[in-house]
């Protein structure tokens, strides 16, 4: 099942509104033990949450030769632990351009955001977006992403991307 | 999506009432997260706070340009309207210490004892934060014009809610010296600028790279017109000719090894807060901190739990939220087992172990 309505949903973080308070990571960790959104500290000392963008053309899906990554009906890229065998290649972890596919030492050894699949199933939204004190995280339709960007958000996002993918 | 910090994020609607009543002392992020969790489960939750509005430091410490106050207030509104949480504002839960000791005490008009709450509820969670400011311990700190970070920031926010007994520190056209380089020091400096200070000088004992708030934040302050002096250790605060009011600060410059004098009208020492729980000793908080308790987050008084900065010392909103959620869940486990007289089946180790990468409990 790789079809979804419209272009599906995703998370969007406006880093210009984010104050690095760690609430998103904490709430995710409370729900799932190991958080799937993770704080990082940039070279200039800013705390930023790293998160999955549920890419339309997801690299992680492409590189997994077990087919353990699937798109669900809301457009989320979800990991099927029973298909994943936690292979040593960790291709998925390496392939993600947003550093949002995490290696762990538990279970199938990798973890990723599934847009709170269990919560969506009962009509709730992703918990991080609900609890962010600043309203920096949106559970958004991919089609409305452009409207969410501002000059400040783009500039802040570029700073974050420069951290994730440093120039060599 | 409603634009609210949704403390009741676990459910759309509350579960049917389960007949249990829980009191929460302190409506900061830890208390509100605990209230949301318990409200979702059908608990009757009573939240007590000495301030006129719920929100804790999210409302009364951190400036509004960083956290939108209405987003917090909408979350509180949902708790009270939809989840039946009762908010008792301006109510201080009494401790052994005298009144008017910490910032914000002068707001409370009702005082109730912890013992009374314990009697009236199935359980209590103490989420009272860390509001007492750490002192530098140098001569002259008692002079007029010397503030702690919270003494400086609190009135700026509080004056919106009650004007009679708070006043914003006078900084317009003056020189403000801020000691420290954490988030609250940054907030003090930005606020001083916004209030029209003529000159804002940041003084930090280490280098920009080591600043807890990060060099990016320091650069933003410098861009905003503040001055940054690093590797300076405050030695003494000097009084003016009346002997009452601050006039300057003496500091050691580790770059040159010399002592310099910096003229100042206002000095704000923003070097951290310390927790002030009611009944510190009686609750045995030291043991809770060390993890030497039989029940996660429970104090040495049965049915009394503790969470947030009051337990960990000053931390972050995320850590306080996590702590509040964990305490609330621990409390529900405790009451469930206790109702069946099975307390000793509780597996403490299974509950405390936080997995690698998960926010750690007591950092
Ligand atoms: C200036 C400043 C800037 C900060 N910036 C950031 C930031 O950018 N990011 C971040 O993550 N964190 C930041 N923090 C830290 C963050 O605010 C705290 O870690 C967090 O609010 C702690 O939550 P809490 O629920 O434990 O306590 P608090 O938020 O302190 O709430 C405690 C509540 O208990 C009430 N209370 C206390 N005693 C009693 C009593 N006896 N009876 C009744 N009520 C009582 C208080 O009135 C208060 O409302 C900052 C802190 C300060 C001071
Ligand atoms: S909860 Fe919101 S403000 Fe806090 S770190 Fe996450 S995105 Fe940033
Ligand atoms: S894990 Fe990475 S590559 Fe895969 S969908 Fe998320 S952001 Fe895209």
C-alpha cells in the first residue's frame, strides 16, 4: 500500500520559533522509550531537534532491500520491525539526508519516527507537535508546507542543514 | 490543529471518572504535564499555584517573545474545561519556611498546609520548581540595584497580572551589567535592552565557546548591541557615595591578570537557581535524588510524589515535562497496586531504567 491521499502528511519544524527546550524529544521518549526525534547541539551551541521529514522520495525506503519501510495511508514512512532484521549495513541510517534514522542497541537496532502511528489510529496527532511550548512543530499536509515557511524559518533551517551536512 | 500546548495529549476525551483525587503543587511544565496525564485517565486533579496564573517559569521567567503565553494559556484552558482540572491560583502550599522568601510569594493570598492536602487527596505531586537564586558570595551583593536573574525577570512578566505590589526594575537610560551566560542571563540582557537600557554588558568567567546558552546566542546579543566581556571574575560590588546603591563592579580579568572597575547602575547576577521544596527534609528529597526510594518519584511521605526542577535542580522544560509524566505514571501504578494491597509487587528497577538515548531522569 504505497498510495495516500493528496501528497500526505508530515512534520514541519520552524526552527526560528524553536527554543531548544527538548520537550519534543522528552514526550517522544516517554511514549516510545527511545525517542525518534533527537536533540543535537550545533557547533555554536544551539540545541536543535533532528526529525524525519517523511520524504516524498525517501532515501531510506530506497536503500532497504528487505522492504521493511513502507508508506502508510497518511503518507508517513513507517518501519515494519518484523520485516527489518537490523542488518549490519545500516543502509537506512546512512542514507537519510536529515540524520533522522537512528541506530540503537535495542530491538531491531534501528528506529525512526512513524508520525505516532498508534496515536493516529485513534484520531490523535503526533505528540511532539501537541506539546511543543512554542508551536514550532506542525503536523501538516505536505501541500501546505510552502505556506508555513517564512524568511526567518528558511534562514534557521539553512543553519540546521549546515550542521547536519557540514561543507567538506 | 488547535494552537495550544496540549498537556492532555494522551487522549481526546478524559476516561470516565475513577473516583480518585490528586493534588498537584505547582503549575509549571512538570505539574501541568502530570495534570494532563492524570486528567486523561479520569482522575480528579486539583492544581495549586502561588502565582495568579498557571504556567510556572514558562510564563513568569522566560520572556514572551520566546514562548507565546497564549499557547500555554489555551493548554491550561483545555485542562480545566475538558478534563475537569481545578486550578487554585494564588494559593501557596505552606512550608516550614517563612513567607516572602522567594520571588512570587507576595502574590499568594491563600495558604494551605501540605498535611491538609495529603489528608484530602489520594496522592500529591510536588512540582514547585527551583526559584531561589544562587548568590555570587562577593561583598556588596546586598546593595540596591543588584538583582538575581529571576528578581529581574519575574516582575517584567508579573506586572501584567497584578500591578499593585510589583514594579519593573528601572533600567531606562542606565548601564546594566549581567553576570552569567546561560539562557536566563541571555533573557535578562535582551529584556534590559528592550526596556531601554543605555548600555548592557555581559560578564562571564569563561569564554564564549563555553557559554551554556551557546555562542550563537551570545553573537545574537552582540548583534543586538550588548557588550560581551569574557574571562572576567566578579570580585566586589562597589557602592555609590550614599553607601546604599550600586555604582560599579570590580572584576579580575583573566586575559590580562589585572583588576578592572566597570561602572554600573544595575547588576543582575544570573548564575542559576536552587530548588525550594516545602518540607525539604521531611520529604527526604536527597534520597529521591539518589534513587534510594522504593517507588519511582515517591518521597518518604507515603502518597507524596515529586517531579521537575524541585527534584533535579534547574533544568529545561523538556526534562521537567518528562519528569512530571513519569511521576504521574508512577503514581497511578502505585495507587492501582495499593488498591489491591499488592504494593510489594512493584518492580522499581523496571521503572527507573531509562534506555540509552532517552532523556535521563536526573541530570
Ligand atoms: C530566565 C529563564 C530562562 C529559561 N529558559 C529556558 C529555555 O530557553 N529552555 C528551557 O527548556 N528551559 C528554560 N528555563 C528553565 C525552565 O523554565 C525550567 O526548567 C522549567 O520551567 C521547570 O519546570 P517546573 O515545572 O519544574 O517548575 P516551574 O516552571 O518553576 O514551576 C513551578 C511552579 O510552582 C509554583 N510554586 C512553587 N512553590 C509553591 C508553593 N509552595 N505553593 C504553590 N505553588 C508553588 C510556582 O509558582 C511555579 O508556578 C529557563 C529558566 C529561566 C529562569
Ligand atoms: S518542543 Fe518545540 S521548542 Fe522545544 S525543542 Fe522541540 S521543536 Fe524546539
Ligand atoms: S528517515 Fe530520513 S530519508 Fe527516510 S523519510 Fe525520514 S527524513 Fe526521509
